[in-house]
C-alpha cells in the first residue's frame, strides 16, 4: 500500500511523513531526496546537461529508510548531507522539471513500493507518480511560515530568511508551471493547511485516516 503527501516546499510534508512512518511502523520514501541526488550530480557536472545525463545513466542511486532516517547513496557513497546544501536548493526545481529525470526517479520509486506499506512525500505523487495511491494528502502553508521552517532546518548555514523566502517563492512558481507533471492538488486528495496546525495535530490527523486502511491492506 502506498500513501502520498504532496505540497509546496516548506509545507511540512517531509517531517510529517517521517513522523507518520515512525508512529505507524511503515516505510518512508522521500522523493525530494532523490531529486536532490540528481541535482547534486547535475551541479557536479557544472550544470552541463549532456554530461549530466551521461553521468546519470552511469551511476547507481540507491536509498534506504532505517532508524527514522532516509539515506541516499550514489555508487554506495552516502550523500544525505550533501543534498541539503543551498547550491542544491537553488537548482533542484530546474532538474526536477526535466522529463528524463522525472522518469528516472519515478522508476526508482515504483520499484521500491512493490512490497510493504509506504508513505511518500513529493510534488506530484498523487497526480502523476501514484495516481492510484490508497490515500492522498495535499499540505499547504503560508509562505512566511514555510520560510521560517526551512530556516530552522538550515540553521548551520549562512543564509537569511529573505533569501529562503525568495527561493521558496521561485520554486513554487517553477513547480506549478512546469510542463512535465506540475505541482497541483489531486482531485481526491485531502487538503491540510498546516499554517495553524501544531506538528502533533497534523501527524495524528493523517494517522487517523491511514489506520483503517492498514487493517485491510495486506503487504504485497
């Protein structure tokens, strides 16, 4: 069974999905981390598209969820810290808009969820990647709230709230207007505005919806 949470950057979907996975003892899949891994490769290729696609076809991107942490590897090198750098933040929407990259990441995710119960978060999971997901959620939040959340996540980096706010607004525009699988709410998704929710409230809200399905959905 796959449950998906979509939403814009900083809406709280990743931290919420991880907490839900821990609380319900299911697997967690971080689609954004996979796009960040591709973006890290893109940057290391000096943003040369031809070199990037050649490299992407040669390397092996893998991942695992263990001890409440989603780790990403390129050729067995753990890059989980590197993909959170601001340089990756600045380019990830550009890379994620490339149809070839989306097809590559989608294939990785589909292979992963063939067995076990998963909760995944991303931008287009409920509309493009897993349109038949058992449950779909769409999380939103005020831009200022999202920027402040992202600043807390990056408190060890030399970046201002204004820079983060501008970066998120830019990513919103790119993600929502891209030709390939734009960010949008699936018609059957449950919308959650996390602006005024406490973290514990939004986690329990989602858990309450998932629990009945876990009782009836066998692992594949």
